[in-house]
C-alpha cells in the first residue's frame, strides 16, 4: 500500500510540474529538489518495510559499518593533512 502511495505522489509531482509549466509560473529549484527528496524518502521507507527482518538487520548493519568507515577515513585524512605531505 505504501508503494502505491509513493507512485501516486510521484504522479502528483509530475502533474504539478506540468500544471506550473502550462500556467507559465516560475518553479523554484529548491522546491523541486525538496519534493524529490520527500519522494525518495517515501520510496526508501516503503522498500525497507517490505524487507524481512534478517535482511533489514543486514542492511542497517551495512549502513552503520559504511558510516564508521567514512568517519575513520576522514579522520585519518585530516591527521595526514595537519602533519603535512
């Protein structure tokens, strides 16, 4: 059901963009980007809710491990820049 809501929201966004274009009203970039971000979040939420629990745990652990590795890499790079080349 949540996937259907996401699809309808996507169609609504496309319809809204077409409506604004036909009326020749300006469309601000940050509004479109925010709408796309909301739709992406909705699709992601629907995708995660459709997973089985063990698979969901694997995905969450992978995301957390990736975040830890990014922070570790940034910390090491920052220390090397402070010491010099």
